[in-house]
C-alpha cells in the first residue's frame, strides 16, 4: 500500500511539474508592452503555466539562442533576424508564421518645435542628433537605413546619428530629449505618447512584418506551441491590436 502511495505521489509530482513548466519567450524589444499583457492573458487562460519574457534587439536574441539559451518561442521584428535563426537551424520545422505588422515613424520630443516635416528636414542645422537602431543588429535600424538611402539622405544624416542597441533605446533617447529626433515603430511612439510625438510616417520598401517561431531545442515544446498558437488566435491578436500592431 505504501509503495502504491509513493508511486502515486511521484506521478502527481511529475505531472504537476510538467503542467507548471515555464514557457520562455524571447521577443523583439518593440513587443515589450504588448507581450507583457499577452503573457498575462495566456497565463490566465492556462492556469499553472508561467510565461518568462526576454526582450532585446532581434539579432541579439538570435545570438543568445545560438549559444544555447533555453528558449521555447522567438518573435522577431523583421524577417532578416528570423532568417538568421533559420539558417542556423534553430527553428522547429514548419512553425514560422508572420503574426503582426508595424510601421516605421520619425518621432521628436513632445515639446519640440523643430520644423521636421519630411526626411529632408533632418539636414537642417537645428537637427543635431538623430537616434536610430544600429542597422548591424536592430531591425528598425535596417529599415531606417534603407529609407534614408532611398531618399538620398544617408550621407548627410549619418554624422548626426546616435545608434541604439534596440529600438526602445532609441525611443528612450527621444523621450528624454537627448536627441532631436529618432526612428522607431509606430507602436513604440504609442507606448510613450506623453513624451514623444510622431513627426511623420516613414515609407519602407519592405513591409514591416513580425515573424514568430518555435525553437527546435525548446525545453518546453508543448508550452511554446501553445503560446505561439495563442499569439495567432483572435484573443491574442486583439491584445496585440490594442498596442497598435496590425494584422500581417
């Protein structure tokens, strides 16, 4: 009898541990606010599950995963970062999906009176410092460089650029008034609408589509698949839309 009770207790512990397993999600910095609520909603809908969030620039997240970081789901702010993950065989086969869209904008501090109404206005002497994500590692930075090059402005604006390690760092520079303008996503501007204002939308040749995928070596593959499905489902999409993200 005692042996059966111990076996039952061991089984219950194992099941409880599996049920309550953490789900680790590495997501682009621009998803911070939206994914915090998305994680809370997922946990409420799946009692006993805990979503652990890790935010950084997309390329930095790929590097972490490649070095063995225990991640179940990766959400990138552009296709290039996800392509890098795919090339390194980090993704679970068939799990990659585009799940939201965004737009690039130029923002200025909310109290700014600078006459910035077009990208060409960034050449004005009064615009001394402009923040953008580092194009070598930040998706928003890649979109920004492409837009400035297409407008023939990269050479003129480059000396004024302050590179951020993520799009949220660029946003912080503008919000604190440390730069005169900055390139961020529309969702970032919305997140700090009291401190920054949108000067103009910035057209991009490539649509700003965010892909999400499960990681091939996920410690909690089932939990990761559940979170990924939730992000794509109507309930998850409604939360993402609340933070300004569009459908893919």
